[in-house]
C-alpha cells in the first residue's frame, strides 16, 4: 500500500508547451524525502502540453483535463477535488521554486502544527530579480487570529501592504481547512480569483508561519499575454467587482468583524479592486502584453461601465486613499471624468514600472 502523500502540488496549465518540462523538472528535483503528488490540470490546451506531461515517469504524477477552456479557477478547483495530501501547494506552470522549497515549508508546518506556512518570493523580469533583498517581514514570523484580522483590515488601505495575504504564491495550506470549509476558487473570475481564495483561507486558519526565504520565483514575460489580459478581453463588468465585494464581506463576517466594519471594508475593497484592475491593465498595455489599440478600447469599455454605476458613485465618496496611491484616480472616478481616469491610470502604471525596475530617473 502506497504511503499517503504529505503534499499535493497543483499545477494548472493551458497551452504551456514552453514551460511544462521546466516546471516538472523543478518539481521532480525537489529534495523532499517524503511522498508527494503532482496534480497537473489541463485547461483544454490545443498544443501538445498534455503529451509532454505524459512523457514524464513519476509515480505521484497525475494528469486531469477540463472538457473546455474554463480558466485557472476551474482548473485549480479540479486539482483540489483530486488532491489527497495533508497540505496543498499551488504552482503556476511558468513559475519555479527552489529545490528545498517543499522540505523547508513542510518541516516548519510539521514542527509548529500550523495551518499555513508561506515563504517569500522573487519577481523575475528580464532575468533580474526585482525584489532582490526585499522581504515582506524582517525575520521569520508566527501569526495568530488577531494578526489575521489586522492584515484583513489593512489590505485595502495600502496597495503595497502584503502582510500575510500573499497566500496563493509559495504557501503550504492544510488541506482540511479547504475541504472542511468548502473553500474553492470563484470560477466566474479570471482575475483576482486567487486573491478571493486567499481571503477565505485567511478567514478560517488558526495559525500561520512566515519563512524569510525567497523560495518561489514569479516570472514576468514581456510581450506575453497574461491571465489579466485574457480575463478582461472576455469582459469584466462591474458586477464582477460586486461579486468580489460579497466574497470579501463573507470572509470578514466569518472572521468575526462587526457589521459596521464589514460594510465599510466592503466598500473600500470594491473601489480598491476597481483601481487595481485599471492600473494593472494599464501596466500590461505599457509592457506590450496587450495590443495598444485593442487595450485602449477595452479599458475604455471598462471605464464607461464603472463611471455609469451608481454603487461605484456611492462607494467612492467614502474611499480612503493611502499616501502611496495616485490621488487623481479616485478623483477621476468621483468626478466621472473618462479622460482624466485614462490619463491617471497610465501615469500610475508608469510610476509602478519605474519603482519595480529601480529606475530612479
């Protein structure tokens, strides 16, 4: 009888023939001495990604497929349904992890009996780590329920606040937390679905640890389309932001926030994610991940939808902007100024790129 897997590594992929081999090599070269499984979930690829997976011989490697292209949320949910490990670890097919990642995280989880262990990450662009010597915390940390509540409270008041909310990337999550509370990715979303999932995890876990090591490497590929671009090309109406707001408020309620604070933070999150999406999409336009003419049209449609919505007009009045955010974006939304909002989002996207690339000019 095979020993039960300690970790289920879930890897969704779509037309990923350029990344599959490297991804599997990284996982098969882990120095983890205990049994673990690799769950590859094909989101109805049209290239030979599946064939590449089948070429690898590993007892714990399993391949599943969705009948039609349904997005990363649906792929991850299928992986969760098939997972049998004590802990779950998510890896994007075009990212990598250090050879000692699973060992390091599992040892901490096993010794502390905590529900989640998260490492730090690299941000690789043009072969350079844009987060060199940058960490979420100055040392290893332990967290309890009061810390989770404080991080949830701060999340939507500071775009640079990561706290312990970077759960999706580089974390071991106790699988029983997910299964016992029926936590799944929101399949209607092809953007921010990982944030919503992380939010629910934060609402249910009892203890967590942070390891101050950059074990997870997230890659940015210039001129390559992203999940954000794909999601917006399919349409991202204001109703999706309202869906996100509902999830956020459900998580706050689960964690025991007061009714007044749930309403206040829900509205803050509503506007926060609208601004985040507009700036992120504008950044993708500058990076060439979106064809400029089509990007301008798509962003304009989204802006038209946002500025015409009465709930947005109501929530923006109470939006609390941090000092690190652009003052002009919320003003443009409040004033319902299309041109100012487009200009402000592009300008903010350029500022973020300069910061990430350490360009002080």
